[in-house]
């Protein structure tokens, strides 16, 4: 069964550094998402992406965050200047039709981001 | 609020028993989905039930939906140790793209 893959599984970065988290969504999917989960807390929506542009974003997704689909297969989340509070699990998800119409979102196993 | 509230927060049962988790919500929905998260892992979609459906089955899973009471339940029959995970109900509201997760129910299956 096709799956969403995320790399790396664990990223350790110094505060203030830029970090790029990578995701390969399921190949025929058109909608892409990033979520994060701070240790012990709820999974939180960050951003959704369709047709090469952001379609919705949360308050968490401020100017320090950006997303890109640089080619036909990858979907990336960039944090420009990391803060300690960015430490979390970051999950990528994809779906083949707009959520709300019938299809689930398929999640990767996440990237654990640790900011030192 | 666009999130479901799962109840109980934690549930511990013996292997082979049935596990029932409940979800209450306050808004109108298009459909409701249940997801599972194993510790430290990604989320796995389990089942989707539309607002015009009352019950749905998938293997050992049974989901009910009562839109008049704004509640749903997830029943796992003949539980196994591998069912140990957190379970989340996610509301799908018309026009919304994001999934909104609550705290979930932490299910522990004891061998």
C-alpha cells in the first residue's frame, strides 16, 4: 500500500538555524498538509497546500515557516530561524481529494525536531 | 469548537475484551473520522462515517454516529495487544481542510 515518507526521522538543530523537513506524499495525491505535535500535547494543524499554493494555515504558521513543492514528488517544510519551542514531532499528510468530501488523510511517521 | 472530545481519557482492559470509546461534539459535521496513533508514530486513519450514516463496520471496528446527540462511539471487539494506542475522533466540517484533533483516548490492552 502506498505510504507517505518523511525524512529525516530525527533532526537536531541549534537554535537560530534553518531546518528543512522533507516529505514524499502518495504519488497521485493532490493535497498536502503539515501538522505538529509537541511532546505530550495534541496534534496541531499547521498548513494545507494545493495547486502550488497555501490554501489554509494556522496561527502557528507564521513568517518563520514556509512550504514548497520543489518538484513533482517532494513537499517540504522550512523553518527559517528555529526556536526552542519549535521542538516537536512534525507530521506530513496527503489526500487525493479535499478533506470533507470523503477521503482520509494519510500520514507519515513524522520527523522529530529537537532544537538545542 | 471544531474538535471532538473523547471519553474516557484513558482505558485499560484485558486482551480479548471489547473496548468502547466515545466522542462528543458541538458543531454540525459532514463526516466524522477515527484515527489511531501508536506511541511516537504517525496517525493512521481507521474509519470514516458520514453524517447520514448511523453505523459502520470495518473488521473488528464498529463506529456509530448519532447526529441528534452529536456523539459517536468506536468499538474494538476482541482486543489485541497491538491495539494499544491513542484513538482520536476528528470532525469534518463543510469547507474545512484541516483535521482538528482532541486529546484522544489512550487505550492499553493488557496481555
